[in-house]
């Protein structure tokens, strides 16, 4: 069954090739990889186009990760959806582990290992942690659609908001015990640059409380 992997990418030329390689290493067939260039100023889009099938390159004016993921979902043809930020890496066997326990009512997550690179050496940062992180999630398209698209009016917290709405919609959440995602920590991480928008998290929590009171 076709798995669609959406990769939002903003000025990600330095890391995108490695991210795509980690998806292709899953050995799952069939698979499609949709790279959504979110208004990059570097060579991200040209690189994505050069990679060839099963990669498809889409571009849009800069609108943030929520909008980029939504654009990828709109273009996706698969019955199963997964997401990977362009500077992170999947661990081999991720898709196989999740497909073994996935159904139409469940979002499956895993653990996250943060890492960095110092003078060409990969260094793990702390212990792996359970990660309800968009980069570990795999979900049936029909379940994703029940929760609806990611919000585009937030620069931070759009996945926290989506996760809360998914839970409210009755989508079950399962977390596998193994590491599925290696999250790269570097000076250009999106969340670092978006710290001025940290108030978005408060908006997400308020909106969730208001929604549950009304429900």
C-alpha cells in the first residue's frame, strides 16, 4: 500500500539529501516522497527536483511548516501518511515497525534521539525520549482527515494543536518503544528562530480548552 511522505523544506539544501536518503532506506514499496519547498532562498527546490522519482518537488511562497505540510497532504496519493522535516533523519525500519501495528483509527509514534555534528563527528544528545513528534508519526489518510489540516495561522505549535484535535476526534495514539527519528540540532533549527512566536503555544492551549468546554 502506497505511503506518502511529506517533507517541508525551507533553506534546507544542506540537509535535504540525507533526509530523503533516510526515507529511501526504509525499503518500503510503493512509496512517494513529496518535498514542499516553502519559499527557500537557497537551492532547496533545484536539489529536490534533481533527486528524481519517487521524489516529487512542489514549491510555494513562504507560509510556514503547517501550510507546507498541508500542501504535501493535498498532493499525496497514498492511503498512509508520514512526515519528516528536511533536517532530520528516519531510522531504518521505521515504516515496517509502524505498519505492523497501524490501523485506520490510530496514529503511531516512536522515540526520538537528538543529535548534532561536531567537527564531522555525530554526537547523540542525551537519552532517547518518547516522541509524539510529527516526524515519528504515521497515520492513515482517513484518520488524518478526521482531525483536519494543520493550522496555518501559527508559526509554532501547529502540530501540538493538530495532536489535540486528533485526540478530541477519537484517534488513538500508540507509541512504539524504539527510536524512529533522529532529530538534528543545529544553529538554524526552525524552532530556535521562531522563539518570538512562543505565545502561539498559549493560543493553542486556550483554543483547546475552549473547544472542549463547548464540546
